[in-house]
C-alpha cells in the first residue's frame, strides 16, 4: 500500500489549481460546498416513498439520489480548465477529485489508500477479511470538455450504496471484503495510453508504460514523482492484484449510447465489451492539374477512397452479403458490427489539384472476434480489388487490435436481477425485463477482465450523448443506479 501522493506535495501549491466553481475560488470554497451538502441522519433514510398500496419502501432517496446527484455536481466542478471540465491523469484537479472521493469513501466506512499509479482505493473487510474480495470501480479522469457522469457515476453510486449499508450497520454483514477503486486513468487523454490505472492493477500494463511521455515530454514516472510517488520496477509489479484474492469486478457506467433511452428503461446489463481494430488506409494515385487531366486518364486516390469508404459501410451494414462461408457457417452474422471512418486527409489538399495521396482511418468494433477477423480479411481483399481496377496503390496498416472482453454470465445475471429489483422497487410494480447490451466503448472492466470475472451495468443517458458537457442522466436514474448496486451488495451478505 503506497502512501497518498497528495498529502504533502511541495510541488503543488494550491494557488496554481483552478476550479470552475468561480474564478477566485480555492480549496476552501470547495470544502464549503462539501459542507453545505445536506447532512443526513439515519432517521431521514427511513423516510422512503410510499407505493400505491401504501406499503413503505426503504429506497434511501436522500443518499442514493439527492446526495449522489449533489456529489456528481461537486466532482463535475473540479477541473483543470476554466469554463469546462477537464481532469487528466494526475493533474492538479484529478488529485483534488481523488481527495474528495477519499473523503466520501471514509464517510461510507471504508479504509482508504492511494496506490503507486494514483488509483484511489476504499475497502471494507466485512465478515472475513481473508475471503476473496469484490472490486467495484470506475474512473475519476475525464476527457477534455467532458460531461460530469462518465466515470464519476460508477464511483459515486458504489459509495452511496455502501454509505447506506454503513448507516444501517450492515457493512459487517458482507460475506467478503468489498473494495471500491477510483481509477486514475481510463480515458488516456494525457499519455495517449488508456487504462493506466486499471491495467496496472490487472497486471497487464508493461513496465515500459512508466516512460511514456505527454505532449510536453514529461513521463508517467516524472508525474508520479511530482506527486511524491517514487515508483521502481519492483513496486510497479506489486501493483498487480493476486487473482486468487479477488472474487470479481463490477462496474456501473453511463451507456454512452441511445439504446436504453429508446426502450425507456434506466438500467441495462452489459454482456461484453466489443473488440476493436483500427486501420490506417493510404491510397496513392497520380497528382495532377484539375483542369487539364481528362477524366479517363486520372488515377484519383480521392474518388478511390470514396469508393472504399462506401464499400466499408456496405460490408458493415450487411456482412452476411459479403462473407464467403462454408456450409457449417450458414447464417453466420457479425453481431453488433459498427465501422467508422472518422479521420481523412489528403495531399496536397487544394481545390484545383487532383490529390496524390489520401489517408483515412477505419475503426471497426464488434463483440465477435472471429467475425471481426473475417470482415477485415474480406474488406482488405475487396479494397485491393477496387484499387487495382482504379490503378491506384492501396496500403492497409493495422494500428490497433484488441479482442472483445466477455462479461461473466453468472455475475451478469446477478447484476440483471439487482437492476430488475431496483427498477421494480422504484416503480412499485412489475417492470419490463432488463435489456442486455453490448458495449462499443472501452471501459476499465476490459482491463480488469484479465484479472477476474467482470460484470457491468449501464445507465440511461439523454440522447446517448457522452464526452460532451451535454451528457445528462436523470436524477431518478442516478437513484436507480445506486439502488441496483445496493441490491447487488445485499446479495453479498
Ligand atoms: C475466510 O475466508 C477464507 C478464504 O476463502 C476461508 O479459508 C476461511 O474459512 C474463511 N473463514 C471463515 C470464518 O469463514
Ligand atoms: Zn468512462
């Protein structure tokens, strides 16, 4: 267990840290905000809502909804930038955010520490401190100009649920240790390397990651040192958890997609996180004058790229029409296949010049790893055919390739029942079945799947919008999220 990096860091004068609460605010005004949050007594907690049959339900509205929403707003203001939310790996604001989370962990009855990658941990032993532990996590870092729910909701809903157990004196009834982890890096904004926090704990981060540099040439190791964390190769390897000591990992996260909103339900269970391939396609033709080269004599890489992109769209919409398969594989389809060309550039990029070279990216995701391979194979064959026909050259490079992470079926069905009973308790009547979704976005659970079985819940967000200040989750959906985690924890007693 490492000592907290931010307890006494001489390199971080508070005056350097800016908040978006107001231009001249300081740590003290932040603390004032924290103290202004309504105090909650256990008497309040039992003031549950009344359902139609007049039966009192204990739904802990004040902790699981009102206080959780207030906390999301508090954390949403802890930013390195003025006017928008930005908290990158071990930035001044992320250290503050970690300290605030640590305070909430302690209030929930957890013992806390910060590890050598800056992850914030809070743990309660329950009945048997040597039993395998349940880990619950999400990330405290954000993208640039982020929303306030991405990452934070998973941490806050877990802490709210544990706070309810703490107030009710039930923490000691947990049959295994429960540990909440606020991961220091998931988005990978600063070092262009995602999952620095969770991958270290899962033991899949190479020690060379310490030497990755940010834009200003500062390495991960430098940043840790600035925060009073001296990390050596040995202590780096000690970050890895022993798989024998862990029972499983769960994570609650906003969906970042539109499915739950379209079915009208606050919660869904995730069956797996999509695998992903990123390609860079370079098409070279013959650069020329836009006015003088006849159409029949052109080798235009731009028109070729357009055809390649349309081909990609067709294959990804209807893979069954393109994949050649033998008799055994009849009906083979690639589940939830999505493909995107998000970046394109050309040389020399002038309105009166036939380009000499066009480069574009392909981002392909599906939960079906074999399907992804088959689609990539078919795609590159057909792309080369198109390029040959058009007499342009075409080079396809694989820049990133990661297999899907499947969620554990047992853990998923427990999370599904917890989500169902939370929705039912809130509605006071039977509700629709909890949808089962695929995650197209990466999550810490993807890294943690290398360590232990994982399960995930998704929470509805407005319009499916994320990585934007427009990201929004209804207060009652925050409540449903906390209640689902609480219900899940009740199965661990
Ligand atoms: C506590 O957990 C350990 C490890 O699973 C087990 O061997 C031991 O029997 C448990 N103790 C009790 C009192 O249940
Ligand atoms: Zn996230």
